């Protein structure tokens, strides 16, 4: 897959691949920092845990959703919907 506005793979990154067990040819680095991280109801599969002080923490370290190049449109639609709901 070629680098484009919808897909970017940075094999030169010191952390690449940042998730184990992925196909490095189809690993999308475009959303290295997931734009859905803010939302508990994101499209991925985060885990949640509660700290001793009661603070709930979202753990996305095992989520590959934003790194799948086929999910670009779904992510953009999700973010557009969230933005529309705030207005």
C-alpha cells in the first residue's frame, strides 16, 4: 500500500511496529495518536480499569482499529458525528 492522505506507514520509526502481531505492510501509522482516544465510545476495543483512587482509565494499548487502513472512513465519520453533536 502506498503512502497517501489516507495511509501512512513509517517503517523508519524507532517504535515500528508499535503493536505486536501486525502485518507491517498494512499497518497505518496515520493515526499514531488515535483521534478517538478522548471518547469512551470509540470504534476500537479499549480496556478500562479503575485506579485505587477511583479514577477510571482507558487503555488502548492493544487496540489496532486506527491502524487498519480499511477503517479510515469509519474514523472520519465517527469524528464528524461527534463534532456535529457538539454544535
